[in-house]
């Protein structure tokens, strides 16, 4: 008995970009709705921070075309989109401490 592989037609890169763009729009609208309608909480902040990280990766990989860029450039961009959500969470968790260490006059 011979098994045959079913080959699906390849999706064009433009169609993939369309789906990525649609996903970015849905995530943006969902985050905006969540931020405006929900009470501030760690869960809401965490969901929005994760969404920021995912959106950043999609933009870096698909729209900025940094998948094949120099590793340092790609690392810098990915680092930014990993650190930004972390900073957002830290500011939510420790607002007084962050305000104290960033105050110009003491």
C-alpha cells in the first residue's frame, strides 16, 4: 500500500500579508476595546502587554522583512518588542517605585 502526500496549493506572500494585516487590526481593536471597557487589573495589563509583543514580532518579521536581516538588527528590534511589554507590566506592578526613580527633583 502506497501512501500519497496531499499537496495543498502554496499561499502567495501577498495573501499571507493580508492575513497578518487582518490579525494585526483585530488585535489592535481587541486591545483598545479591552483597555477602554475593562477595569484596570493585572490580567488586562498582561493581555495587552502580550498583544504588544505579538504585534511587534509580526511587524518585524512580515512588514519590516527583518527575518533575513543581520542578526544584530533583528535582535535589537525583537529585544525592543520583548522589553516594552515587560516595562508596561513593571509600571503597573510598581507604580510608586517607578515614579520615584524617574522623578527629576527629589
